[in-house]
C-alpha cells in the first residue's frame, strides 16, 4: 500500500486539543497506511518564512512550516479569506480584488511546494485540502512531482459566471486540472466545476463525469459528502448529560424548550437573518410565546477583519432589540454567546435541544447539522431546521428544509419543529441517521482514496 501524504493549511499535530471531525478521519487513514501530514504550523514569525518543524507519532510524520507576517497577511488573511472565501460563498459584494494578496497567495503556495517536494516519493498518494492550496498540485508538477495527487474542496463551488468575475480566474482555477481527482461536497458542486472547465477551459465531459482537456489530459471529478464520527458523537452526547455546564443550562430553562444554533461568527452562516426569523416566530405565533428559548453560540473568528466586526455589532444590536421587545421578567427569548465550548459539552447541549437552527446562506456541508442529529436521544429526538443552501440538505432531506432568506418561512418552521409530534420526530431522525451512520468520516476518507487509486492507477 502506498504512503499517504495529507496537505492542509493547518495540521492536527500530536498533543493539540481538537474537536475531531476531519482530523479524526485523516489521522485514522494516516495511521493505517503510514504517512506524512504537511501544512502551516500556525506560527507567524518575524523572519525565516518556510522554516520546517517535524514530529512523529507511530508511523505518521507531522511536518509544519512557519510563515512570516507579510506572507501570512497576504496568503491567509488576504487572498484566502478576503477574496476566495466570499467568492466561493457567492458573495461578490465582499470580494477583495487586490492584486498584491493574489501574488502573496501564489508565493506561499510556491513555498509549500518547495518545502514539500523533497519529502515526496514517486509511490506516494497526496491528498490536498481546501481553497488555501488550490494551485499546489500544479506547482508540485512544475517541480517534477509525478505521484498521484487528489484535491478536496470543503467549501461550495459557485457557478462559472461567479468564478469568472475574479480577475485572471483561469490562472487560479485552471491549476485544478493538474490533479488526478478533484472532489466536492455535493453533486451540484461537482457539476459546477465541470461547467467551468467546459466554458473556460475548453474541456469536454465524458459520460462518467470525467473532465477531458483540450491537450489530452483528464481530471476525474466526484462528489464525496464529508461525514462525522457518528458513533463517537452519540456516545459523547449521552455521557455529557451529567456535565455541570449541561445541567446548569437545563436548570436555567425552567422547563422551557431549547432551540440551539452553533456557528463560527461568519457572514456565510446567515446569523442576522436567523435572529430576525426568530423574532418573526415570536410575532407570528403568539400562542407559543414563552415556550422556547433560543441559544446561539457564535465564537468570534477573524475578529480583525472589518466585515466580521460589523457582523458582531449587528448581531448584538438584533439580540438586544429582540429581547427588549419580547422578554418577560422570567424569560429571555434569545441568548447570544460569543465563546467557545468544549466539543463534549456542545454535544450535551445538542442532545438537550428540542430543535436546532442550521440556516447558513451558503455552506459546503455544515457538520453541525449532522452532529446535532447524531447527538439526539433515539427515544426522544429533536427536530432539525436546515437551510436548503447547505450541502447537508442533499443528504438530510428529512429535516425541515428552509430558504434562509425567507424569514416567515423559517419562523413557521421553528413553530412546526417545536410542536412536532414524537412519532414524526422519530421518523425524520431515523431517516437522517441512515446517511450519517452509513457514510461517516471514515467511509468518506476511504471512498476518496479508493477513487484516487482507481483514476491514477
């Protein structure tokens, strides 16, 4: 079996606390085959960008690379998060078109290639992750690397028209043709990439979905919806019931139902729309007044970026308005918390919640939706209100699917979820658990790597 090399922006090095998810599946695959995990160290240094650090655990080597401040600001804070992130989430109004950060992004990807190439063997299988590292395979090929290379995009793939709005888009997205396999979260995302390759790359698409390039090269394309460690989360949530934070939350509700939302503080998550929809719920369903408390957990991310500072101010204003308008002396309708909780505690919150609101404006997958379902008590599961614009909606079609921009529709879904009969909740939960358990994080890893071996064999 060939060695596996994983490349990602950040590396789950031994000894670091991490919630699971992607790291769980990748570490299992690396542990089975032996291999290397390469990426940024998370350190921003004054000088010496590209300095390597290495540690090992079992048959797995972890190699990380420092970045200096100019490289980090251009590559990560700049092009990755101010240009690609909004573009890939269909927010052209927020895209930063600065040429300088684009050059820095390519410079750092070239630095990744320079440091990684000497570590690779011809027999390796390389798996590169996400929008931070789109050009990396092409840069490795330029350095004489001929081994099998696959790529997985964790975020959405927008339409060809939106991608075409990026200056010199072909120079960036055309580097995806250097991969043997390009994977996406959903069939729609994969189809959008094929359309882009056909319109802008002059490619044709074969009946099995392979992209055939004018020069004769081919790129296999597929949908590989990422999963979770469902068994672990179910076990964790059941054990979390007795945790002090979970008990305290339950007691604070005074017998009321709990609705929960857990999201990184990001404009793609639709949090202002969600807050407004919750206010609409209170107004449209007066008979339900006082029965439900909504807890929104939204840890701050990218707090030094103006758009995120504005979002935080906006949410604080909305929360204050909703509570000022609708609160009673013994009831605060909306609890808005900007802090992190341990993953084990979160799963306990999920299990306690009668419903979850997962209503992003655009999301590649959204694993909170799957984790909420997996954390439920099978005898008395809660209901999931899920955005139709999240990748998870393709699998979890037994959720209450909503348009996150339709505030009245979301409000009515909250009311329906909070009053849903137990028999219907069980039926919907069982339907959602089938793909969650049948296509978990370990199956996701295995399916992608099996497909990579087939197309490059």
